[in-house]
């Protein structure tokens, strides 16, 4: 890393930090280690379960399981399979996982903007004065049928307000969600400070349910923002870069 900001890869460690923090714990969906017993229990409780590599990024290696009548539908980056039994499903998942550490997480049914599922990136940066600031909100709009909304998976970057309007939220709701998510970003920053020195930037991936309830899917410690460069309005990009300069990150 060429700039001064601490990173941590394990989604499991970060999930435990969030869960241990009173203010943000209620934003964390049920998350467990990948194990057969956990898979069975979660598929009994939830309509969809996500399975992701503990050290992954960019949407790679992510799988989603849904119950469909008496069968299980397993979806991943480039394909899908159906399984008539838990044994068959579990074996197929294990084959894809190849012994690497993986997590299971309650699937959140993402709100849709003009028919496309999206999630929200909350960019949080710490000033030289030690204050966490939520510097930018933007959205990642997925391709229908894709498991992940990531830019690397063909997702599109969107502006927060129009994406929310396209999902049917009125302007008052949009403003109050914006305030809530920015507050959440600062709270997550302070929660991370309790576990390590040197965090300067965090990127929260936040899913909104149809009704608007927000869930933290993960927290990135070296969030990318180069995709913002191509946006027509460069204000968000410039704002992030101006904060990033304080810890030596150029872009
Ligand atoms: N629990 C979940 N419910 C719904 N969608 C999810 C869930 N977990 C991940 N996703 C989708 O997959 C994407 C990538 O997952 P994420 O946890 O951010 O891992 P990565 O580090 O690969 O970006 C998310 O942005 C979201 O679109
Ligand atoms: Mg992510």
C-alpha cells in the first residue's frame, strides 16, 4: 500500500467488529461461517442466502442460493444449477469453494431503481484532525440476473438522489436516508477505531430493502473510486480525492 491507511481483508473479522458495536449492530444481516449446518438453518429461515469468500472483493466468487419449490437454485457469476437435495447443493458449493474460507449471509432483497437492483456505497474518510466524514454517497446499479452489483461485474455507477427517486422514494425520504447513511458511516468509522489504529478510509456497501431498511453488506478498507472519474459530474470524485490527499492517496 503506497498511502497511509490501514487495511483489513477478512469480512468475518469486520462483521464481528460491527456486531459488537451497539449503534451499528442492527444494520448487520445474519452472517455465519460456511458450514452445512449453517446453510441448512439459514435456508430454512431466509428466502435467499449469499455465500461469499471471506477475503474476496470485486464480487468474485460470490454465490446465491434460493429455494424454488422443492429445489435449490444456485447462482454465481457465470452460471447456475438446480439441486433436488441439500446434499447435492452442498457438494456443488464445496466444489466451487475449494476449501477456502467462505461466509453465509442472509440475502437482502435489493430495492430496484427503474427495474434494476442497486446498492449504495457510503465513502467515509478521516481528516488529519481525526474526524470521520461521510464524503460521498453513490449507487451501484446491477444487471438484472446478476448476483452482485459490483462495477467489475458489469454494474453501473449512479448518483444517489436519482437512483432513489427511480426506486420510488420521495424527496423527504431520500433526504432522511442520506442523513441516516452518512451518520452510519461515521459510526462505523468510530467502531473501526476501537479495533485498530490507522484507518483513514472506509467504503460501506449498503443494501436497501424494498421498504427502505438499510443493511451493511460489507465494509471495504481500501475502497476503489476510479469508476467515479467517468461520471459526468466530477464533484464527488474531486471531493473524495481532496480528502484522500490528507493520507497520501492520489486517486
Ligand atoms: N447479503 C446480501 N444480500 C443481497 N445482496 C448481496 C449480499 N451480499 C452481497 N450481495 C451483492 O453482492 C455484491 C458484492 O458483495 P460484497 O459483500 O460487497 O463483496 P465484495 O467484496 O466482493 O464486493 C454486493 O454489492 C451486492 O450486490
Ligand atoms: Mg463490495
